[in-house]
C-alpha cells in the first residue's frame, strides 16, 4: 500500500495522551506523557498492515514539531524514537539529556 505521508492527518488525542493517524480504518499512534517542560515519548505503534510505510517516522516528527512549538524538551523513552533522533540531527537540540 502506497501512502502519501504529506497528506496524513495526525490528531492529538489529549484525553489518551497520544498522536493518532488513521489510514483505511487502520490506526497507528504515538503515546506520550506531557509535563510543564517535557514531552516523553513512551511508545510508537503502527498497525501491522502499515509497517514500513513511514508512518512511525511521521508520527515521531510530528511529536518533535509539537514539542518545539510548545518549547518542550523531548525524552525519547521509546526505542524507535531514540533511534529516530539519531537519524535527524535537526531535532537533536530538543532532546533532554540526563543531568
């Protein structure tokens, strides 16, 4: 299945603390914990039929863009998000490092 990542509608489901996207009634999500100064990414999950389509990366980028717009530092607890940030230098400044 070919997916146009530029037209994905990612929504912020604040009651569930996650960003969601639906493609052909198949859901994918990025779970987070937001505090006054951080956004902790706890899990990125993509429906099995959509894996390999780039949706996980798009959800993660959306979370980092959201954090930047709110002046939040990001804690990438999820292994996918931690690996993603290693490939995206332009977002590394947002990562909260252990003190």
